[in-house]
C-alpha cells in the first residue's frame, strides 16, 4: 500500500525532530470496573454492550436493582493527562496543566517522563463501567468549580507562560468538565501577541461530551475558536456522540449521522480549520483542502476502553505535527487507539510503525483532495 510507505517515510524522517506541546486543563482519578451480568462460584460473565446493559436496566424500571461490578484498576485519568501521556510516549516534550492536588506522585509515576505536570486543583473522580465495545463514565467534577483563568494565571510563571505561547501544539481538552473553561479560553486570547507569527502552531480542541452544556455555551465556544484562528491552525476532535450533540445544538442543516456533512459545515462556516470525528475503528476528517475516511480492523478483545479517544487524539496530533495530512493522521490516530484498546498502553513510535505494517492490507481509505 503506497500510502503506508509514505507514512513510514514521514515517521522515519521525524525522528530527528523535536516538538513541544502544552495540554490542559482537567484531571481525574479513574476507577475502572466491568459490570457483571451473571456470577457463580466458578465464573463471571459480563455485559458486552452498553445497549445490553441499558436494556437490562430498562426492564427494571420502577423497581430497585443491584448491579455487581468487578474492579480492574485505579489510574490517572482525564482528557488532558491521557493526551499528554500519549504525546509524551511519541517523544513530544509536553507541559500539562491539570488537576492533581494530592496525587502528583501517581501521575508522574504512571505517565510519560516527557510530561511535566502543573496542578490547578483537586482531581475529579471517574467510575468507568467498561464493556467490550464501549463504556459508561460516571464523573464527579465538583472540584473543577475552582478552576478558571485566575487559577491558571497563578501558575503562569514567565517560563510556563512562554511554554504555553511558544509550543508547537496547544491542546485544550475536557471543555465540558470545567465550568470555567470558556473563561480560560478568553484569558488565553488576551495574552496572545497582537500579530501572529509566520508559522501558526496547532490548536487542538476536544469537548469531552458536551451533552450537559446548553446551546449558548456551545455557540460561544465556536466563536472563540474562530478568534483563535488568527493565531493557530485550529483542529476540533470529536467522537460520534459529541458530533451528534454539536449537530443538534447548532442546528446544522444535514443528517445527524452525516459526519462529512457536519465537518464540512463547521469548516465552511469559518469556525475551525479542520475537523476529525472518530469511532472505535474509523475516522472522518475534513479540512478546506481534503476530506477522508479511514477504517482499521476492530479490536474484539479489549483490555481497556477508557482513554481510547485521548490516544486517538494523541496519534492524530503527533501526525499533524510531523507533517502528515488529515488522512494519514487519521490512520495513525486509529492505529494508536487500536493499540491502546488491545494492550492498555500508549504506543511508542516503534510500536505504531510495527502495527501499521501488520495491518496495512486491512486498512480501508477513502480520500478526496
């Protein structure tokens, strides 16, 4: 496959290059569980699908029930830290503004040594119920009410501010978790230079399920994204659910499952430079010059699902940093997520290259330049 050869050449060429990233602003302690369907002394069986679990709950409507869960692991979480870790594993020197008060040792011990973590407050808590092909995340985010532009300014020493303003990539993720996130965006706009540089850095934005946020909040974020375009090449990453919410809140004139249509309308409206919408095994990407769809083999025996989207984002952002186009970046993003789902680990450049070669003939690509 000629495209795979081109990707491998770009990966090989990138090894001599060094990139920097600044990521923020959430942070969680994740508790991962499997919900149990049936249990006996000898074995347990688990719910495979979120829909199966939902049907079970629906049958019990109007009564009480007890769901047994099987603990898997406790680990650092949050869109910011997991994206930072994925980037760090690719060799990107990453500064992560996050919420890890009281838990810094857990984050520094478990996540990439290429990451520097600067705490903005106490972490949220996630109880994640994982299924074979999905997850249900229950999040306690009360501690995030303290996080806003004022809190970030307290941590913006001259050195940290320089990192934020000069990084090759700025990633602002987990918007829906933090009530003061829009305030942070406005604040960052006030410290950007009046005139942008000749080469715009990347700005990656991820909502992290905005279903609970109202229409006015979401519309304001898109206006701010438009304002950021003066200084950055702005990329919006979403999963299928997030794309559906944005379609509804902005009343986009296309089918809710027309992911190319959603992406084209957002790009053509001038809000953002590029949109990528990812699923478990595929991704749609649209910029002003290209649109693409890629599909990789689905992982049937997942080790972990929580963090798969963050690893997709890490692979996608790193690929764009080293000069890949949207189609190539979607392939690397999908392979990065696939590797993470099957191993529970963020993949190195070497591992991604090996996985790319292994499944090259099974990758499906549609692209229009």
